[in-house]
C-alpha cells in the first residue's frame, strides 16, 4: 500500500511532501539515468518531468504493469514506493483538486519550480492507472479524479480548446504532445476503472485531434501551433512533424476505437503510411523530425522510442489487414537489437544516435523502459511469433 508523507494544511492545501525528509528518498525521484558504465547519475534537481526524459515516475508504469502481468513481481513495491514519493514531494491537494510542482530541491525538498506542466500531469495520471490496476486502491482513483478536475479548470483553454502547455502559460503555444499523452492516460484509466467518465474525456481529445491536428488532405500530424491553433509563428516549428508520433497516435487511436466501438482506420491508415514511407532512412531507422509539406528530413538523427511505437502501430495495422505490417514490426525489432539495445552494457540501451549511428547522449535514461515495455506487451499479444522480441516470447 502506498503512503504519502506527513500531511499539512496551509490555507486548505495539503502538500504531501515533508521537506526535511526529501533527501532520504532521492533515489526515488532523482536518479533516473545511468552513465555509460551502468552507474546511477543524480540530477541537480529532481524533476516531475522534462521535454526530453518524460516524467521521473513514468518508468514505474512499466514496473506496475510488469507486476500485474506476473513478469516482474518486484515491480509492485517499486511502483508503490515511487507513487508515495511523488505524492510526498510534488503534490498539492485540496478537497476537490490535486496538482504537481515541476521540480524540487534535492537538499531540502523545497519547490524550485511551481509550474504545472500538462505533459507531466498526463504521465502522473498514466502512472496512477497502472498502479490502480495492480493494487485496486480506491485512493488512487480519487486522486486521479482530482487531477482531472485541475486539468479541466486550470490547464484547459476554454476559449480555443485544448490544453495549455503549462500553468502559468507564458508562451501561450499549443503542442500536440500533451494531448496525445492525456489521451493515453484516459484510455488506461478507462481500462483500470471504467465508469468514471474517462472514455468520454478520451472522446473529447479524439474530436480535438480530428478538428485541429489531423488534416485528411495531407495526413501529417504537426507538432506546434499558436494558442488559437493557427500555424505557429516560427516557420520551422510550423512545419515540424515527427514520424514517431504518427506511429504513437496510430496505436492510441486504435485502442480508443476498440474501447469506444468505432472504426479508426480513416485516421490510422494515412498516419501509418506517411510515417512508413517518408519517416525512415534507407536502413530503416526512423528520423526524429520531418518538415511539411514536402516531408523532407529536418533532423537526421534517431531516438530509440519511435521504433518501439512503430512496433505497436504495426501490430494495429496488422490486425486491420495491412499485409506488410508484420514484416515492418520484424524490421523494427531487428533495428532495436542491432542499433540500440544491450549496449553500452548488458541490459542497457542507447537512447539517441546520429546519422552515422554514433551515440548522441552519454547516459541511459530510464524513461525508455516505458516504451520498450509497452512495445513488448503489444508484440506479445498481437503479432506473429517472428515479430516478437526473443525476451517477450
């Protein structure tokens, strides 16, 4: 059972962090990277999330799900300890809402950045869904509903629709990415605790996807927008799209379709085809960024995670009758093992490589585990045996 820290109620707000004890749990919130020798690295400040490394606790999604499947029983206690640390160190909670600071001081637990980040809150909800599915603790769903109320009240743009990137929102830009991960969180919450309105919230995000993000005449999913969803003022950002996010949306839209009882192939087919045809190098590696409308390569480097999302998307397209999808999944598995996994030490991974295959990072981020684990679970259940990583068979 997870437990938060000592409760305090300044001005009706309960902060579950106990500052004088924060340093005791630095492993739970700060060490989310290994160096290339496999030793832990401590961050200068524990973060709830950042643009490159997801949220610090997203690897606990994999721990909770692996425990639930019986693959890694130790994952349950690890996930519960991480949730307790998250609530203690980052959470502010009232009787009807809960939200999370962005970073704290590792020395005394003081909040360094009180910003509320939409992307990070989506992953907190995802973590809650995974842990609740494992332990069924009602307090978790109560907390999720409080976070949802905070998102509705404070992170939603009630004029133009969609999510504010953060609160306070100084830049005012919109990004597709927080919307994608909030959809993911609602779908996993619906799996874990149906009947709380999560599928209806997922439907609202899918409607926003169709209205603002997906352009059927040129099926490219752009990344950046102005606050009113017009083309971003920066011409580079206005044209940027990521093949990896195409693949990620394919699987999420298919999962939504399964839960909602609809057909999503009008979206998933075009998104998959654009990423498959234009988003890969000659040797199959997925580019980080392309530019619309000509689909030229904008960032000729390669992250690990898009290849895992391509496996999930290929599984979806295989189920929808795409005769070439399983072979693509096989190719992505081979690329993962040939270019990213089991290096620079046994069981490790290289997160990011350049066009020549040289590492662009000097650490091993734990955040990649979430992508690897979900790809393995999808491949294990939805693809022919030859498309499954050996470890998942």
